C-alpha cells in the first residue's frame, strides 16, 4: 500500500484545489461539504481560466479558413454576394455577427482594431465587440481611425480617409438591394446573373415622380465595377462616394443572411441616378457641429436639455456623427479635410474654412471647400 502524503504537505485533496485554494473543508450537520472559497478567489479563477478552451480569435480554424475563402472570392468578383456557413456567435443575429466573423478571421496578433457603431466608439455594441477581440485575439484596440489596421463599422464610414494599409468591415443587415422591389430572392439572383436591373430603375423613377428627387436616405443602390448592383449597407448617402476608387479594401458581411461581398481597392462604385436627377449627398445648410464647428462632416441632430429654459425644455443642435474625428477637430481645429471632398460631381456642401488657407490664399469655401 502506497503511503499518502499529508494534507499539510500541499498535496491536492479535500479542502484544496490543484493550486491550494480552499474549496469545501467544512461539513454541515448531514455531512455535506460546505464551500469556503471566497468570492474574490472564484472571480480571480474566472479571469485566469475563463478563455481556456477557446481557439485564437474565438472562431475555430476551419471556420476562419471558410470565411477567408469567401472573402477572397468576393474580392475576385466585386459586388457579388458569396454564401458562407455563418456560425453562431455570442450575440443575436442581426447585431453584427457577420462583421464579427469577418473581423476575427482577419485579425492577427500585431493588428490594431477599431469598432464604430453608427459613428460612435463608446456605444455598448462597439465596446463589447472590442472586448471580445481583445480577450480572444489579444489585439490592441483604439478609437483613432488613423491608428487602426482593421476597422469594423456599423452604418458609417469614418470621416478620415483610409489608406491602402487599412481594411474596413461593414456590418450588413440586408444584402440585396433588389429586395426593395421584389421579395423573391430566387428571382433577384436571376436578375443579378443577367445584370437585369430594370426593376430598380423603375423604382427610382417612381421615387422621383412621387417626391421630385431620389430620396433614399440609406442603403443607396450602387453599381460595382460596372457589373453588380450592391447594397452598401445602411450607410448614409454621404459615405457612398468614399467607396469609389478607395485605397482600402471594404468587406461587407451579413451573418444572419450568411453572405459576404466586397469592394476591392481602386474599384469603380457608382450610385444609380438619372442624368436630370443626379446623385446628391445630405446637405446641412447654415449648420455646423456645435462642438468643433465643422461643416464638412456628416452631421446629426442631438437634443439636449436647455438649462436656460427650465427643466422640461430641450434644444436641438447639430454634431459630427464621427465622434473620434470630432474630438480631433476640437483639439486641432486646423486638421485638414478628407481628400474625397475633392471629387467632382458631388456637392458636399459648404466647407469649414482653415485658418492657414484664409490667411494665405483665401477661404477654403472659395477653393471648393476642401481646405487642401
């Protein structure tokens, strides 16, 4: 018979875990062990061991290979919707599961990750996605657009121009723009196969007849590389021209619909429009961001309590939708504007004057509103 070591010698046994943490040493009247480990010790154990059993970046390697293959095919056929086996994720479908799968499949240990939720970095959804990537992929996270290698966004493209070293992942709730004119996915797939988009043109014509202009606010139908009609996700019209001939790769992923499509760098992206009803972006006449004074960014209305009008009074002001860029503008008002504002044929509205440009060569608005 082998002699058992004594409990005080540190051997695992009743009353200790492998690491010597006390567990169930006392007994109740019926002889049932009563846990004596502290709550702090249990929480510390979760922090140390909570991610054991998960693969790097949460997804298993087979899933990541499949997602990457779908992305490669999407890059090879710009605008084409590539099916893939969307996996269950730790959040409900429709809240960015496709974007998370694409991002986790692309992330590497040396990448810096940024997540935007409708222009904001501090929303619950954006913070939780960042935390998931940080915990499972051990990547650096940031709120600075220029410092990120991979940017995942819900319904916005950052105001700052992305470079060819950066990748953008857009979350997509509905992949097919033709669903607005025909609910049959089978019929719409045939239309894509034959590049038969007449029904969408009829829809735009009816829109003009009813409203006098094309008043589609988001998910504006765009033609990619002159071949496939694409839903650019619910980004505002302001962001659509940023996809045209962009330096960066854009991946659009829909987890609920299990589809991935892409816009490779330097690809033509043309919004549908008539010659006598040109494509226009949102206008904010006589409005500026109340925080940084910008008039060359996408603005949104914010309602705040009017302290000088009583407890129940509110006032509506405008603010930059891109909170990170707005914070930079407050610290550096001379921050140059995006080069996409130089594009011809797009009326971006009045430009924010730069002090240097005003002193040397006149206001930026007199030079087309670019300040560059």
